């Protein structure tokens, strides 16, 4: 189905990020966190998935920590587009662009497994399927919520010819 969706990076889309997050209350139900993500969406590098009409159906924000490392700071896909390759396309596009820009290590943070949650169990399965490995669960980063840190070495994968 991703052949109907175009993934690009470019201009920030904070209003679209806000709309996506509000459509995902099982993942983004803390309004102060949503506000923080929307603020970050004004400045962080943004990758968007657009349907054929140009409507944003997914977004990924990348945050650079060092010249060789970055983080998937946020990824959200409209519920109607779940399990249709949008998340995979967003991550693969970000990985390729980040690798071309010198990034060799990519991390993502998500709710840790010590707090049972169906939505985040699927999130962890997704990132594991994308090649990320769990490295540590932190309890002090997000008060009241365990944070699982996953990492992936970037090798260039399917770089454009």
C-alpha cells in the first residue's frame, strides 16, 4: 500500500503532528507531552508520509545528538493507515537520509515492557522488526513511566544508486 503514499523530508508540519497525536490517545494521551511534541515539530527535521491527495498520514521527527548519532524523537501514523507499511517507509527514509548525513547509530525511546500496555507492546514489536535492539529500561527519565531505549547501527542499507 505504500506505493500510494509518498514519504519525504522537509518543512515542519506541527499542525499535522498535533492532529496525528490526538488521533492516537492510546499512545499519546498525556496532553502536556502532546504539547511538547508539537513544539518540537516546529524545529526538528521532519519526515512525512502523504496519501495521494497530499494529506499527511504519518510523521517522524528526528533529533540529532552527535554528528554520528540521532534519535527517532517521535513517530505517529494515522490509525487508518496502521499495518500498511507507513511506519516502515518513514523509518527507512529517515535511516537512509541520516546515514547519508553521517549518522551511524540511531536510537528510539518508548514505553518499557515493565509497564504492560497493548499499544506499546505493538510499538516495541515494530521497532524490533525494524532491527532495533533493546539496550536499557530507565525509570527516572519519564516519571511514572519506564522508558525503553532501543538502538540500531545504520549501515546504509538500500541506498539510492
